[in-house]
C-alpha cells in the first residue's frame, strides 16, 4: 500500500472501528461509519435537506456537488429513487442511498478519493481523499 493510500481503519478518531464497519459499499453507495459521517456533513452543511422519507438537494448543495463531478439533473432523471436515508446496519443511523448516493461514490472513486478493495465491499480512502473530503465537506475522517 502506498503512502498516498491511507486505510480508513487507521483514523485516530475511529480506532475502535475497523474495515468493513468503517467504510464499505451498500449496493452502489457508501456505507459504514464514513457513509454516515458524510451524510451528516451534507445535512449540516445544508447541501441536503432532510424530508420525512427522502433527501432533497439545496441550491448550495447542487453547486457544490456539481463541483465534484456530479450532474444533479442527470442523476434525478434515473429510473430510481433519487436520494433517501438508508439505515446502516453497523452504525444504526442513516447514510445516503439512491441515485445520488451512487453518484457520490462514483465521483469519489473517479476523483481518486476512495478505492475499492478487490473482492470485498470494503473501501479505502486515499491521502488525496482525506484532504479533499475534509476541505470540501468540512468533516474529518
């Protein structure tokens, strides 16, 4: 493993949570501790607005998500739920599911912020990813 690829399990704040419980995919979106933290950050930063059974993207969120490569309009056109709270089995809290959750994971992989682990649902965060997530989403992993 290169120095630019830091396993999520080594985060000082989350040393008691490891591997798949910390960062994994749930179908085609991000889950585990990181998925819940990112969703909370999106809500705190008011990029997402929580509704009873779904999330909506704010104007600020639309601009910011597009800045990291997510085409909100195209994502909304997909033949599936757009953005909804998906209960995380390990965190007992919600992470972002639906087309938007999938687009966020895809963008993070394309930007080399996250890398999939072969033959596993576990994902790793790169050094670049840790820096960019902290800078853009205002959350420390």
